C-alpha cells in the first residue's frame, strides 16, 4: 500500500509525463521550474535530491549537512528514455527504503493543492 506522499508524488510526476507523451515532448522546457524532488531519511541522516531536465536526470545524495555526491544520468540511460519517469521510479524506491518527502518545487505544491 502506497503512502500519501508516494501517491502525491506519483500523481504529480504522472501528470507531467502525460503532457510530455501526449501533447508536447518539450513540455519540461516550458515549465518555470524543473521537476525536483527532495527526500530525507532521518534514521540514517541522509538526503536525496533528483531534478529532471529534458536531456538528463541530476541526482545529489549524501549525509545531511554535507556536500554529497552527484550523478548525472543521460536521457538515453533513463527508464523509457525519459528523465521524469526515471525520477519517479527512483523517488518511489527511496520512499520505500524509508525516506520521506521533504520538498517538491513550488509549482508542484500548487498543482497538488
């Protein structure tokens, strides 16, 4: 059973995917802010951040209060060649591992309310 944050995250990113797949593959480039998810795991004092660009998924993870390490995954290496879908899959996996939703970009919060 999915938690409320997982359902909200999935609904929001699925909405963006719908626009990209049905209406406009360049939809991400029209958004004032790119999709970004920030997760934290209090038990391990770790953070995880993912931001989807049209060409790649940028990840940053590490211990809270530290710089962390970054990873860039090109769109070609993302699930279905789509950085937003990759962001969704990885975010849901982190939530399943005990992370909790810390923040979404401002536009995402408006869409969810």
